[in-house]
């Protein structure tokens, strides 16, 4: 079965991971030069729609996976799949349902999910939402992550914390900066677009540096070189992609406290309420017991890999590729 994965988001590594695991082709269809202003976004979406159809007509897949948000990508894919009578799957990020910017499009999102063979979500909270409006769902908390080798090195011989940020509205960046200031003997490398924090950068302590955007191999090397990876959110139902990316590299993590994240990362992790004091304490504990947390991270990686094999079989059965395994085995 030939699978095509369509993503209308920039730099969405999850689509690449998923396509690789399903032995399919991944396509990022994104016209960033058009921006997202109300005056031009319709032109951007029109161009991306044409490009999407060209890909589908060329590859003639047996099933299509499409990422949401934006829901518009799924609305473009649906007519093609209906015309050819092939299944499509919505790979829904948490923001598709909970991000305020997509609230006005929720009726379309729900309609699309009902039409899909299944909708991939990361947690039970979202699966319950889908059940309420009659859509099939498949919970995939994470996807195995492998990065190509890189000549880059981020290891400076000290204790290194890799802070994975996109500087979005739900990330407590200022708390992380204050925690770094309280730990002058620890190096902090923070990813993300520096322009988004230009107003804060003059106040950064000398042990916190911005990496800017890292290409895939460099990013993987940062995760491997780090003694701990930190990813924080104020959201209670958001899966932190950086957290499972780090665990798949065998690197322990510091993440925000939430029932969902505690269930997913019960080992190799320290969960914190978003405060300077708890962040400082977590980094200090990681620094004192690095071998313990790394061993736990490796054990968690093995468990996640076994779970993925079962979940992948279940997912593929929903698009008619193979029978589902007994997920309780």
C-alpha cells in the first residue's frame, strides 16, 4: 500500500517520522513567502491546494495522511480521496482542537474527522472529544525518532541543558531565563527563532545562548549531546514532541506537570510546576544523578518502541493494510 503524507506546516518533523515508519512519502507543502495575513492567506492556501493535488495526482497513493491544523489541508485532500474511494487519515495536533486561533473552524474540523478513516490524536482527552461528535480515533502519543549523523557538536564539557522552544504563547520562556540566571555553572542552549525573543535577549544571562533554527541533523545532535532536554508548556493536554524526541535519543527530560505527561513520561523525567524554583531544583537533581536518569530514559525508549509497533499495526488496519494486533497482548 502506497501512503502519502501531506503537511501544510513548516518544519513539521512529525510528518517525516510518521511517513518513514509507514514507508510512505512525506511532503511539506508550505508557501511561507505569502505569510499568514488576512489579505494574502487565501492566495497562500490556493497555491498550496494546487501543489497538493499535483502531488496526489502524480503519486496516486492508496491512502493519504494529512496533518491538521490547518483544517484547510484536509478539506483539500478529502475530495481527491472521495473521488478515488481511498481512505484518508487526519493527523491532528492538539492545536487543531484547543488552539484559540482555530476555534472558528471547529465545525469544519469535526466534519472532516467524521469523514476520515480515523483521526490520530496524542491523548485520551482528545479521543473523548472525537467520540462526542462521532469520529473514529487512534491514540498515537509518539512516533519513533531517528536523526542522521551530524558533524556538529554542542558538548562544551560542562552540564548542558537543551531548551526546546518555538516561543509560542504557551511556553514560559521568562521563567526559564530566570532559572538559567540562578544556575550560572550550567549551560543552556535554547532553540527557536531569535526574532521572537529579541525584546528579552538583552537580559539573558551569559550561560544561556540561542541556537536559532537547527536543521534536522544538527537538532538531533543537540538532543544527543545534551545532559537533559527541557520542554515546558502551560497547556494541560499538549503532547510535547521535544520530550519524546529526546527520549528516543536516550536523553532524560524536564517537562511541565500534567496528568497526561506524567502518564507518558513516568521514567527518565522530572516533571515540574512552572516555577523558577522547581526548574532550578530539577536541573540540580539531574546534575547530581545523571546515570540514573539516563538509564531510565533508555528503558522508557524500549517501552515506547514496543508500543509503537502495536499501535502502527492498529492504525494500518483502519486503512485496510493489515489486520490489527491484539493491543492488550
